[in-house]
C-alpha cells in the first residue's frame, strides 16, 4: 500500500473536519460583523483630566473651581452676558445680545454644577488662550451625566462649529435637535433659529456672530485652493460656504463628499463673515449637516 493511501483520512474523519471548519466559519462571521458594527461608530469616551469643587459660575459655559482654576465647557456656544463683564475673557466674548437668554443659560449651569464636586472630561488637558481648562463636566452624584449634553438638551446652548471628538458629536447633535424640535430655551427665540440661506440680507445681518444657516446648495465649484459651496446664482452676493482643498479629505473621511452636495439641503454652523456676500468658512465636517428636503 502506498504512503498516500496510508495517510488518506476516512469518510468519517473528513466529515468531522468539514463540520469543524463550518462551525468555525459560523462563529467567525457574526464576530466579524460585530467587530465591523462596533468599529463603524466608536463610543464617546473621554478621560477625567481634573476634578474640583465649583465655587462660582461666571456665565452659561464658564465656571471657577475653589482652587481658582477657570473652566470653559467644550463644544458649545451660549449667549454671552453683556458688559460689564467679570473678566477680560468674558469681556472679549460679550456683545449686545439680550440678557434673558444669557441669564437663563447661566442659571441652568448654576443648577447643574454650582457648589458641586465635578470631574472634567476631555481626551487630554487643554487650555485656551486665557488659561481656562476646556472640557466637559460631570457633577458628582448627578444622573444627568454630561453637563454639555444637558445644556444642549435644555435648549440653553448650541453645538459649536468644532464640538470636539467625532464619536461624541452624534449624541450632542441629537440633543440639540430634540431641543430645537420642542422649541426649548433658545429655540423658542427667532433670533437663534437657523437663517435662510436664500436670503443673504438676513444672513449678513448676523455678521460677526455664531449662526446656523439652512438651505439648498445650488452648486459646488473650486478655484485655486478653495472649494465654494454656493447657495445662489449671484456668487458675489449670495451666501457661500468655503472649504480649503487641503481640508477636503477630512470631509470625505467623515462621509461628507463635498462635491456631491449640489442639490442637497444642509445646515451649516459657524461665524458669519462678509466677502461680497455673507459666508462661512468650514474647516471641519462637523460644521455641515445633511438634512431632509422640505
């Protein structure tokens, strides 16, 4: 008998091997699917970078700890308190906005963190140019969790142009949408509602302020190193969003193919500037949100 015949597996053995392989494949497929599902949307995970007791609430997104450290809540915009401001940093942010929304945001933050021990959450320790720690906060024993999310849910804040970690943006955006749908806080005030992109005069009136603008993209063109999302035919007068070509890859990686947005309805957030007509520079994909056509 040849060596090959001596080592040939029996029918029973071959059946056992095939069953074993099939079992491994059956186990591997759902495991791989679960891996793909979990990697598709990573969880929002922030590190505790500091702790302390809140001594003073300065405004709707700023507070001071008992040891003197000042904290600026990350990822949100709130109506600034009018002058006279309590610090050089607050004076820089102050404008002629009505005091009511600003005072309501300040009172909401006071209710959430005033006098409480808080944990400051962020991927790493970051300070702004005024030396304030930039982070989210969680009050000890509070069931509400993220203070930033609570302020958005209550309608006292709007999601900033650059809200932070991509994994956290979806939850924060959902909180803002819910408050807007219920017309809570700021969303019950017409001054804070999204401005119509097809009315450049209304948008231009917000020059120098953080604003949400909603409308249909008429065309997407590029010139030199800049991509232009046009919301009208009169390019020198109508509202425009600009994106530097070197940033386009970040938009694509986030699932937002800029050049395919013509004809789509979007919500854009940022600071209104003027260059002929009103415009916003979008430096990150979190500034542009696809919305359902009306």
